[in-house]
C-alpha cells in the first residue's frame, strides 16, 4: 500500500469530527463575548440561561445514550442514520447564536431567552450526533491497530477544524465586521453539514458489530424484549451503582476541574486579551494570529504529547502538567501584566490542556463545568464594572481595577485549579497505563 494512500472508511468517519470541530471551536471562542459585548445581556439573564444549560447539559448525555441504545426508530438506533439526519439540525442549531432575534436594547430580556434556547438546542444536537459517532467508531472494527488508524485520522481532522477561529478572526476583523462574521458562520455550518453527511452516507461498519445488521436478527429482537420486560429503566441505575468507585469519583472530580479550566480559557481568551494586551504593543495581524492559534495549539499539543504518554504514562503526565501550571501562574503573577509578550506566551500555554455508559455518566457530573466556568468569571468581572465597560462609563481608576481583576483571574484560576487537580488525581489508583489511546472493554 502506498504511503500516501487514504483509508476511505477512516477518512469518511473523521469528517464528523471535522464538521463538529469547525462549529465547536467557534462556539466556545465567541459565544460568551458576543452575548456580553454585542448583545449586552444582563448578568441575571446570563446566569439563568447558564443554569438551565447546566441542568440540560448534565442529563442529556445519558438520556440520549439510553434512547440510542433502546429506541426502535432507525434515526436513533442506527448510528449512520443518526449522523445523517442529525447533521443538518446540528448545523442549524449552531447558527442560532449568531443571528439576533431583533435589535436588542441594553439588558433586553429576549437576549436571555435567545441564549438559553440556543445553548440547549445546540448541545442537544451535538450530543445526539457525537454519541452516534462514538458508537459508530466501535462498530467499525475491534482491531486495535485499525482503531489507532481511525484515531489518527480523527486527530488530523481536529487540527484542520481548529483553524475556523483563525479564519473568522481575519475575515470578520475580530468581530468588528459582524455581517462578515455571520456569513462566515453560515459557510462553516454548511461545510460541517456536508462533512457529516458524507459520514452518514459512506461509512461502512463491520456486519458483526453493526446494529444495521443486528436489527434484522430475530434472536436479538427477542433478547431485547426479555430485557425490557425485566424493567429496562432500572438498568441505568444498576450501571451507575457499579461504576461509582473511588477511582471513578477521582477521575470525575479531576475531569470536572479540567473542563472548568478549559472552558474558562476558551470563553474568556479574547475578552481578557483585548483588555490586558495594549493595541500599541502588538500589531492587529499578530493579535488575530494569537487568538486563532489559541484554538489550534491545544489540538496540536495533544497530538504531540502522545509519544511521551507512551513512555511515562497518563498519571505522571497529568501530575507534571499541573505542577508546571502552578509554577507558570506564580511566575506570571510575580512578573506582572506589563510584559506583553510574556503574557501572550503565558495565555497560550494556559490554553493548552492535555466509552459509552461510563462516558455518559461521567458527563452527568462533569458537563456542569461548561456552565459554571462562565457563570463564575462573569460574576467576578461584573463585580469590577465589566458591564459598565460596554457603555464607556468607567473611570480610569475603575478600568484599572477591572484590568487588575482580569490579570489576577488569569493567574489564580489556573493556580487554584491545578492544586485541586493534584489533590483529586492523587486519589486515582490506576497509574500504570502507558497507552496513548483509550482502551475499549467489550463483551
């Protein structure tokens, strides 16, 4: 086989990650800034929308996982069809954020409703499509080497998808040209839909593992009926009791803190950067490149660190990175915010982080971090007058206090979160895994 040959099945499967990644990078990077700075949402409505999103985000993963495993509808049970039919709705829900429902006034109540509906719709379709993707991954092959091939294609797709933020930064001039931003988002949604459409149309699963083949098997059907007669709604509770071990709790707690850190970085990178990095210190081109690279570097870092994980194992790598985060945060705080290029480097480094029922229950406890992070940071910022910044009503002293608050958050959030992660991770007893990919335990 030629070195440059393409595995068609792996390529088509990776297109779902590419399409979802295009939209996900834009969503995490822009939605908080857009609703705070352009739509001028009030803090009570922002917090209320996040609470609703927190609840729905926590429960919809296990809910959709249960439906996809037990539903008789083809669009739910067939993984390919779930992606095929879910993709256009997923793309449309992505577009909900970027088009205001009317000309919003300052602190308009409709802005809060807009955010709440957009968050819940977007996350519902994201969950529906990506759960199907994870199951489809498992249905293609049980061969570890081939699954490594699938993951390499997926990583490459993720790297390409993360360039969407860079493209938007230059096309929309950092959100200054909002119409260009909206048109670019439409193009991204269309590309995402087409990419996932190809997955739904062209991916082929192993007949031994595919539900598309099993659904016609009478024995499977009768077996399902007997399980359902035993009380199918009790099964998730039994599974939950089985996995609530000390290691699972330690893993979930560490993962919650990591997601909190990741979301804080993604949501507030551009907000903090605009205020902490003076326009005279770096060029407009460099600033756009800086924001765009903040979305690409985490994906590249995960790809690059795989050989190190294979040598030293996940446990040690996570411990070392947390110690590094602590040292960098202390060092940055001592240096101060006046050294622009050091601050730029620090913010980039700080943005660089390191299946089915278990992941569903893990999401039940960790997904709230996606909402808690912006809620906490926005509450702190508004305590220092961030809402008044949008109306240019801050005095120079108040603006200085706001900048200091942003800098302190940039230093102390990573510091505190890293210390907490070191504690929770020390309770995790499975410390000998050196595989750079997830292991799949199947019956």
